[in-house]
C-alpha cells in the first residue's frame, strides 16, 4: 500500500489547489495524512469544526481548512484521508481531534487527543478517552493527535490493539531549512550526514514517534512542521527507520512524503522477532490489577 503525508500552510483557495495538485501527482496512493503546520503554534490557533459537518475553504479559523481539504481530497481522488488537528465541538466540550474520511468524502471516524498539555488543560480542552482502530483497505490504522505521540503507552496500546499503521497529525518540531532529521544517536539518515545535536532536538516529536515505531513494529506517517513516513529499522534502507522525508513545509510548497508499505517485509520481521509476544505482563500485574482482573492489589497478592 502506498501512503503519503502532506504538511501544509493553508491560505485560501490557491493553497488548496496547490496541495490537491501535489497529492494528484502521487500515483496509486491509498491513504493521505494531512496537517496544517500553522495550527501547531498554540492550542488556541487550532480552528473550530462542528463534527461531522464540513467547513468551507474560506473558513478563517485555523484547523477547519485542513478538515475541508482532507474531505475534498478523499472525495475527488476516491481515497482515504486523515486530517487535523482541529477543534471538535461536541455538547459544549472542545476536543483537539483528527478526522478520518472515506473515499466518498464522508466521515469514517474521529480521534480525539487523549493526553493534554498543561496549557491545553488551562485553555479548557477536554481529553479523549479511547484510541480507535480504523480498517482502511485491510490495514488497521490508528491515529495519534498532537502531543499523544509523546507518550509511549499510546503506541503500545495501539500495537496491542493490532494497529499496523499510525497516522500522526499535528506533530511539532521546528526544522531549519531543509536540514535532514536525525536519530538521537546522530546516525546518518537516507545517506545524508546526520544533523547536529541542537538541530536534532528540534525534531523531538518526530523522534518520539520514531522510537514508538521501533518499539512496536508498526509503520507511521507523521505530518506537521514536515512530513515523514517511518518503518521499523530492519525494513528500511541503511537501518535508519525512515521510508521517506518531505522536508520542511513553507508558504511556497507543502511537505510531501511518500512511502510504500511492504507488508511481506513487516510480516517476516514480526515472525522472526515477535516483540509483543515477549512482553511480561506478570511483572506488573500486581501493580495494575484493574487492567487484568479487576482485583485490588491486596487481593491479587
């Protein structure tokens, strides 16, 4: 399956056409993940969106245009799209969320951000209380919104749910020009020299997702300040963990990363190194009994 991540700065109809054109040039793509990089500056910069209604392409609020763009691309190209972040208003509560659209341009589902920063809590946002799994053309897809990908339990829960591909929208990180993202150990990426340590720190959100990919053996598409497609190191060139990197988004062009998900390669990796089967829940069953039996720690002891 071919997937693409698109990070953009959405400014009116011309920018919409530019992004649609970029996606059209990606042959045989089946899933597109989109983010508006401007919506990352603060929670209050994220636009409102009454789910599941569609916003217009003249909507001035940040966040809402990316939802319309995702729906429009899904309907025009007959593919699945995932777009965000935006603010979903439900029964008077505000959630930072991503929307999943089917090939008809209809809402397939919504994923709300489950972990909130202090500023997001102080701004009155409510958190989501579940991580959904979406069946997209036979691939189990999970969605990570904003800061969710910084929490290792999010990726592990998705992996245990059987998620094969994580779509991460609203990832931060502030790349300098077209600098190549690096791993924490400064290993070269895609044949390029690794970035400096200070530069690598700007990619902390992507690094967090990169680590979750390695810990859980799923693929991931990350969008926000830039777009990347990630995979377990063992099935990427140079063992770098990157299938594709689209550079930094700017006002002149979106950042587009395209990756082909080799199911056979991943299946062989999981068969040879069944990471999830090597977990030892007995080691922490005593401390988290409610997750297993509903008993108290005292009773389970």
